[in-house]
């Protein structure tokens, strides 16, 4: 699969979401992220519906619980034929390993969220009381995820070269916090443009509002793809 631009479907209702998708040509097999907002409202039937329409799905549930609970949840999700699933790396080694075991036999890639892109160095130090530089914390969590069977991580694009060096070039780095030059940064702290993310070695970028809230979502998507694939 070529390196995808994953569109984060953070919509308040499914009608708005389907209208958004209808702007795209039918044969444009998008990679879509279903996150907590839509999953909490529409659940598995919504995931199944989009899979049946031929979209690739990144199910972003950011699981974070005791190993047994996460394993059993992953066993269920393993039946859903989604391409990617997230857990929080801070759930620890045993939890990551349990998640991977739960997905056993499926093609679903397990991605561990490191430091959310909405958290910067100040929040890490003051709120979370983590006495590390952001890049070291992210790299540490990526190594933990790698050593315990995850297929990759979610990080900002800025940490990708360090993660690849500390793990493997094949360890997937999927990066949200993407903002084209003209876009508003909003609640994101560690951001990069599509072109910068590409040059840093991201395997896929996740983009929400710069596409979903654009006046012409399809055009915004095309512009980002063009910059990403340059
Ligand atoms: O796991 C994620 O996808 C995620 C992790 C992270 O660290 N930062 C982050 O922004 N995300 C998700 O990526 C998307 C980014 O959306 P925009 O900020 O609108 O582009 C949202 O759906 C977030 O839930």
C-alpha cells in the first residue's frame, strides 16, 4: 500500500459524514479514521458500513485498560477486518502484548499512541510530571511498543527519525498533528506540514479538520495529497 493520507472522520452525525464522503469520486478508496466521537454514537455497524463501501479503516479507540480487558476487546475487534487499531503505549508492556495477542490471526495493525500531539513539552513537565524531553519520552514509549509486539506508533512527525533509529525502519510511524501552512493549529502542539512529515519519514499522515472543515473538503484533501506525494 502506498503511504496514505488518512482522513479523521470527527463528525457530530453520520449524515454529515456521509455527505462529506459523497464529495469524493466513488473509486477513490479513502483511508478513514473512525475515532471515539463517531464510534461512541454509531458503534460497529458504522464501521461495517464503511468497510462494505470499500474504505480502509483506522479504528482509533485508544484502548487503555488492564491487559485482560484489552486482550478480550481486541479479540472482538479482530473479527472486524479493520486495517489499524490504537492502544495507549502508557498502558505498559503487558497491555501492549495482550492487545497484540488479542488481534492474533487478523491483519489489523496495532499502533501504540505515544505522547498525544496536543501535548507539548510544558504540559509533559508541568501537568504529567514527566522529567524527560518530549522526544526522549516518545522514543522511550515507541521502544516499549516495539519490544512488545506493536506494529507501529502514533507520534508527531517531529519524532519519526528518532523512533525509526531506536526501533526499525519497518516500524510504522503514523503521524497526526498535520497542518498545511495556511491551516489553523487549534489544540495541536507538535505539528508538521504534509511535506515536512514526508521528509521526516512518516509512513502515513492523519488529517482531520484541515480537510473535514474546509469549504471544499475534496479539494483540501487533493492539495494535501499533492504536497505529501511530492
Ligand atoms: O490517535 C490519533 O489518531 C491521534 C493521536 C494524537 O496524538 N493526536 C491526534 O490528533 N490524534 C487524532 O488525529 C486527529 C487529528 O485531527 P485534526 O487535528 O483535526 O487534524 C484526531 O482525530 C485525533 O483524535
